[in-house]
C-alpha cells in the first residue's frame, strides 16, 4: 500500500551516512554560517515586509499551503555519462509534517522518511527502530533530505531584498535568505523571484566563505495541483562540474492528511 513516504538508501549506506553525518553536519554548519559577498548588494534595501511577501508568494507558487501529495522523479547524471533514477511520493502538511516514500527502485519501496517539526527519521524494513538524520544530509545526487522533506523557505529563513536584476528581459528581486536556526538545511540562500508574477526563477546555495555550493533552476511552469507551478527543477553541483540532478513533479493533489500518518508508531508498521 503506497501512502507517500520518504526515500532512504540501502541499510549499509544509511548506517555509514548516519555516522558520517554527525561529523559532516557539524562541518556543514561551519561552512554555511558565513555570508554572501557584500558586493551583491547594490540597490537600496527594501523593507522586510516586502521581502516576506515576495517569499510567501513564491512558496505558494511552488507548493500548496495546505496538505498535499506529489510524485517526484529524480534523475542524476555525471560527466562520465552515468545516470541514476529514483522516484518518491511526498505527503506534506506544510513545513511541520512530511513523509517521503521511495517508490522506485522496487527494492527500496518500503523505505520512509518522516519529518516532524525539526526532526527527521528514516524507517527501514529490517531495522526495529528508526534512524535520526540531519536535513542537510545528501539523499540522492545533488538533493539533500531537506530539499524534499522541508521544501518551503517561509518560516525557516529571514528574507531581505538585496537588489533588483534584469535577466532575459524580465525583472527579478534577488532575496537573501538567512536561516533562523542551525538545523535548517542551508544557512544562506540567494533567491531570484520574478517582480511581475512572483514566480521563483533560481536559487543559489552558498558556504560561509561565500563559496557557491549548488544552483537550482525552476522550469516548465504548468498547471499542477490546480495552480501554475514549476514542474521541473534542475540542480547543478557548483563544486563538481557536470554533476546535475533533475527533479520532475507530477500528480499533485491536495489532501486532508490525518496526524496519525506522521507518527513513528504508524510508520513502524507501514515499513515492515
């Protein structure tokens, strides 16, 4: 029975990544803690209310503000031509409750991620207890756990407008998003939002030093879940040229999701 659950890697990989992430996450916090180069700010700052409104509108375009379900296929490619494809079904109640269920490959179908508030748990059929994971840990390709489990920016980041910028004839607000807490997936993000229709265009994720880590492009705006949304996101690894993950969204529907779905006891039974 498919209920929308999270994606998890094979057991040996999960255990290895879980141990490694305890150290790696600490380093990630240090890397992400710094700021973006001050040279990015050219126009006078816009009041915070404007930045918050822009961010909220862009989030609402990407995902509904109430319970929903969506299928995602992630295809990762490398410069040597290797390709990997994984599929997930996501059930989400905003930024506080999310299930990520692997639907392909078939061998991983019972692997589930559960996010409740600030906590993320991995459920595996052959383990009696779930494993706690950081949102920043890589899930597949250039995609982190938090990219699927906690996709909205509102509530996790404090936005401010750095400048307005023209790209291909369209005007965009460039927002700087600063993480409100250490556990958030990224410490700082630059976010391009269309000044005319509030559609998200691009997001850049930076290290503390100002080093660019990866770039996300929002593409193919079509009707999805009753609204026009980006149905494809391309994520480029800025540190490893040619490493790209493409996320394709489909079958989005709004759903009333009971709280019991987002509990460890319920998912223990489901993942067996």
